[in-house]
């Protein structure tokens, strides 16, 4: 199977992470009892490999694929952050976009805090609204734009396929809704071209 690892994993694999049980405080190594308790509870619930509850150790092929994916994870995460920042900058300047919510933009209320706390970028998610309103309602309008974008975007290359591709989703919370771009490994310039074309078709649906 292929998944978040970005490689062929021959079996379903579930990974669970807990905090480090040992940490340094002012030069002293201290045990974190909460982390140790969390690990014990997970071990008790999941069981040891080959236990009666059916838990088994992943194959060597799966472990190798996971190790390779984890080694490449920082580079993939950095690329997603960089692409999101470029897309947010584009959206913030477009006449068809109302509000863009991305902490990498100076207009975001938490920008100063995010710039001090975050080390490698401002995350892969960009939320935005469309300007204007009509009898369709925002949820219908936003979904229509999302469908247009999916139709005009270029075919995903192998590098950005599956979970590594940029996704545009409609997020609905109660009576409110917005669009969310989750940046992937796609070429951000190609995505900007696709967004620009989607905005034109959205505003002028009769155009070819």
C-alpha cells in the first residue's frame, strides 16, 4: 500500500508516538513520568509483537520504507511550508479573494507570535474567503469554485501524487464556511496558474 510514507508499504502499518521519557533541564537529565506512563498504557493496550491480540511486528520491507520516509520528512515539510507561503501571498493580492488567514502574512493577528515561535515556516494550511455574494449562498459558491479548480489544475506528477498533492477543501463550521488550501509538493507556480484560471471561470462561467 502507499500512504503518508510516500513509498510502497506492503502491509497496513499504524505508528503511535509519545513524548521522550528523558529530557534535559538546566543540564540535568530528568525522567518524564507522564511520558513513561503513556508508553506503558499504549504497550498494555496494543500488546507486544506476536501477542494473543494479533499485534505483529512490521516486515523488514515496511520498516525500511518507513525509515526512508522519515529521513525525507523534514525536506517534504519544509517544501510544503514554503509553497503555502507563496500561495498565501498570491491569494492575498487577488481581487476575488476576501480574507486570507495565514500566520505567515503580516496581516494575520498572530503573525508576530508565529514568527518568534515557529522555526521552519508557518505551516501548510491557507484559509481564505471569496469576495461577493449571491443567491447561491457561500457554501454553494465555494464548492463550485473548488470543483472548477480541480477541473483545471494540471495532472499531478509522481512527486506530488496522492497525499503529497495540494488539496483545496471546503470547510463548513455551523453557518460559516471557507476554503482551505493544504499545500503539497506540487509546483506552486503551476498551482497559481490553475487558481488564476479557476477564478476567471468562476467569475465568467460562459468563457471557454
